[in-house]
C-alpha cells in the first residue's frame, strides 16, 4: 500500500464548475499537508498549505484536512481554463521536511 | 527574485551511459532537494542538502547515483551507468532553512534508450 493515495483522474469539467480533489494517507505522523499545482513541463508550485486538521481558504481554493479519517481535499470554485494542470497532494511529519507526494490528478477545465 | 535554474532541460542517452544534471537554487536558500518524478507518479525525494551537507539520501540508489553541493550553492546530480528505469523528470527544489515552501525548478527530462 502506498503511503499517499490520490484519486487518479483525469478530470474534465466545464468552466465555472467546482473541482474536488482528494487524497488519503496511511501515516498517522503526517501533520503538514500541502497541495501543489504542476503545469505541463513545469515544476510543481505550492498552492495551499495547512497544519493538522481543519479548513483553509484562499480565494477560489479551499483545503480541508480530516486527520481522524486520514483524508484531505482541495476544492476549486468557479474553475477557469487557467486552472488546467496536475494537482499533487503532499504531506510530512512535524519533525521531518521530507515530503510524501500523491501521484497527482490531472484537471482540464473546458472553456 | 530569480527562480531555481536547471540544465539541461532535456537529455536522451543510451543505457549504461552516464549523465549529469545541474541545479542553481534561489539565492540565499540553504536547503536543496533533488526529486525523481516518473511519468504518472508524484515526485520522490532522492537527496536533501543543508548548505553543503547531506541531510537525507536514504532513497538515493547509491550504486549508480551521486550528488554533490560544493560550496553550498549549486548542485550536480549524476547517474552512472544509466538504466532504462531511470527515465524520468529530475526536479531540483530549494527553500530557506526551516521554511515550508519548496520552490521547484522546471526539471530535466531524461530519456534512457
């Protein structure tokens, strides 16, 4: 079993739709949870970062962490064609900066 | 602020050949990471440097991979000899010490034939 499992996708949605992305994990030591966005042939860029359980909102993006279920989500509201990318979840324990990544979900937003 | 620079962007080699990748992190970033991203997978950490010292190389295949960060600035990752399964994108990232955000370079896309 992989340490981090991510819904494989791909997802194709119309412009303006809500995109929901999910990851599950097995390591209960994970405390920091991140979402990275990776455009084609580019390196990942940090999109959202949360510590422990709870919600965090940044503009059209909302990250949720449920540590009791070992489940994290990213929601993109009012999706735009520019949101078309691969989204990677990543996480780490509190005492180690080594990130464990999911495999990524590729999202296409159709104009 | 200039981003993380990597070269070359693409490399095609035959198996058993050697190859080297170069990374120049963001100025002032003490921590440097090399990741391997195989198609359809998330990045996997190969090695982490803090200044010119190795913090974690537990997932580096040391029989064929080596990395150095002389003078604590730019870094080189080498593969010798390459295998077919080394075909991947090699990503370099850097961060301030103790800071969460890792800034990634564009990667070097390696194809081993």
